[in-house]
């Protein structure tokens, strides 16, 4: 927990769920003990898409589509999300939720390992959400950035990792996140800020095509 529990509960009370299907997805997350971004981050993503007039989104590590649902609800009618997810059962469940919410035309699930799928993509995106296995964060950055347009936004989840990234560590996942956070700051073509929301978000704006 990186925010005082009382503050966390207060912020949750100020983050009403936007759609009935999202409530069902949150219930499934609790039942499966499946990590989801939660309504605080969901509302943050929703606001970014509306403010930035985002039309195309790339999500790496989509799970069963909770975060994608928040973003799809914010996108215009012609908006599109490409969701990379490794597990077919998560994709099947996500597709069912999108059908139920009437959002199916906005989402395209791509089954596979993000590190393999990313180099094969040819589209440019207005926004990308990175939430893959934490050990892969450092190697994912040079694969995601070419897919992001200049002026586009990269959001990365779990960059504070329950506060563990603030301390020296021998843990592989924590060390990978620490390395990734430094890589964000070292990229000359990115402007990055870190937000202590939920488990920590990094918001990076792509300034130019080259580093």
C-alpha cells in the first residue's frame, strides 16, 4: 500500500463505477483474485482519453479487459483498442463482457506474448497502456515506443510496486521496475512523470521520433 488506507478508502468513495458491466468485472476480479487497475485508475484513463481526444489505444497485458472497458467507454464511436493478451481464456471472457456492454466494435484482442506481437504491429497509436509481466518492462519499452505517435501518451502500471521500488532490492520483478523507471527518465524523446495513484502510474509523453 503506497497511500494511507484511510485516503485510499476515501478516494474509492469518490470513484463511482461508470458502467454496470464494470461492476461485474470488478466482482470477477475479486472472485478470481485477479489484479485489475480499479476504478481510481480507470477514471484517470477515461479522463486522459477525453482530454487528449484519443482515438487509438494499444494495451499490452489486457487480462480479461477491465482497463480496456474503461478506455472503450471513453473513446469516440470510431475509436479502437488493440489488446494484447497471452491467455485465451481471458480473451474469451473479455469478448463476452464487451459484447454485453455493446462495446465489441471498439476492441480487437490479439492473443500472444506482447514481446512477440509488438514487433509485428504496423499501426501507430495515440495512447498505450503497459501492464505486462514486470520482469519484461525494461525490454518492452523499445518495442512500444515506435508504435506510439509523436505527442502520444504511454501509461505504465505498477511502477511503485507497493512501495518496494523506493528501496534497494534483490527481487527480480522489483529490480526490473526500478530499471524501467530509470529508462523512462533517460529517454530524451519522452517526458515522464510518476503518479502515486493506486500502485503507481508512470505517464510519459512522446516528444519526437528519435531518442
